[in-house]
């Protein structure tokens, strides 16, 4: 637990300029009941984000994680779906116990933000036929019906194990919905909006301007000398800048933060900090710290992507919106990197990025690994 407190204190001291959610409800107690209106929590400029994902509101790990410094819980997962009416209507579907989430929210108090994470690996993509504005209103209505338990929405749409599945690729319609729904939730309804792309879905260090809707691509950094490592594992799914389209269409200001999944299987980050670092005889901590520094600088400087319907555009993710996402107890050190705590300590003191994210709260401390925080 001392490690948890130490890292959070470092983050608090280092991130004086980042913009993160203020966790307060705006209500006029003197107004008549029918005129009271719930307002989503709004950004402040005080503390860094410490984000954890969870799918189990009934266990005790979420409240423990909050006690250790987690300030944002992304509840995974919810899905955009349709009902069985004719014609069908857009709905929000989830297997999560919403009453249990409300109990956690009440117990955690006003200083914790609760996000609805949409998607997940092997998860469904939005059905066609509805605009982003319609989906935004559907989410707002759903949240109201369930006692305003969510302060915002977090995009986690990804691919599928089955290469023949429709969700092994994005469609432009899906990306349009993601962008337009985000913009509507932010501008019209005041919600917190975030995204958590796998690194290949938003590669700030890409050497070219390529874009693809395909989520089944072979991890490009492992294609040559280390291709066999990926083939032996049998998991070879990667994208190419698909989330850049969403950022460009919606605008970076539609998103409060962007959590870059450095724990993507066989990511560029994994290749640089394991294969390349070992080949060059570089210290692991230095390699990880330098890799994160280069990503923060590249996001700030911007990178070009050739997007359908828009041509070549410049994408920027400034450090005050950039969150690095890490694995914890389940990381194997090859397919998924185990990040050294000392690398994180040095990183946030120097770069002042928006915070950190980890997957998942339920696997914290698993398999003999120390707790991430």
C-alpha cells in the first residue's frame, strides 16, 4: 500500500497543469423538485488521473483501489444496441449490475468519476441506422433512467478473435458514430468523454501516413526478424490509425483524455522496450521511460494521417490530455510489457502527462506481481 500512496503523491505533485474531472454534483437545493437538474462533473486543473477498469462492482477490489488512489473507474462494458421493436429503437445494453455500481458510487463519494466503457475485445460494434446524435440522446436517457450513475463515456471499441467476424474491422459509419456521439455528449450535454485506443489504433510514432479499417493486421513492428514470436503465440491482431479518424472528425476538444494502450499485445511499445532494448543493451527502466517520453513529445508535435473523406490531416494529442495505459498482474513481459514503477515515477515528474490507466482492477496483484499502485 505504501507503493500506492507514493506513486499517487508523485503524480499529484508532478501534474499541476493537466485538466481532469472535478467530481461534484450541481443541484439547487432550494429549487422545486421538478426543476432540479443533474449536471455531469466538470474538468478542474488540480490532480492527475488514476484510471482503473472494472467489470465487478460487487467485489471489494474497486473500493480498495479507490482507497489506494484510483480517481476514475471505467465500468466495462456497455454496448450500443437495438431493441426488438419494428422498426427497432436504439438502446444501451449491459450485463453489469447497475445497482451495485450505484452502491460503489455512493460509498466512494464525490471525488471519484465513473465512466461507461463502450466495447471491449470481441465486443459488438454499434448497429447501423442511427446517427451519433441519436446515440448520444439514448445514452443520456439511459443514464437518467438509472439514477445518473455515469459521469461520461469511454470508447473501447476493438477487434475480434474471429478474423471472419464483422467486428474484425471498423466501418466508416462506426467511426462516424463514435465521433459524432462524442461531440454531441460533450457540447450538447456536458458529459466527460474519453477514449482508450490500442497503440496501433493511434500510433503517434508511425513512420508513414497509412490508415486502415482492418483490425486484423499483423503487428507491423514484429513482421521481420521477430515474426515467429507472434506466430507462436497465435495472436496477431493490430489496427492502423483508426482512432485518428475519430479524433479528427470530432476534434480533440471533444475528449477529456486519451488513454493509449501500451499494453496492446505485441505493440510497438513492447517491441521497443523488450526486443530493441535487449539488442542494444539498454537498461529496462531507461528504455521504458524514453519510449514514453518520445510518445508524449510526438503527440504534442502532431503526426500526419491520410484519412478517407478528409485526406492528409494533422493529429495532435497534447500531454495534458494524454494518459498512458498499462497492464498489471496479468502481463507476461513478452506479449504484454510489465512496466517498471521507477520508470513511471521519473516519467511523470518530467513530462506532466494527464495521468495513468491500468487494466484491470480485478487482476491487481495477480500472479505474484506487486500492486500497480
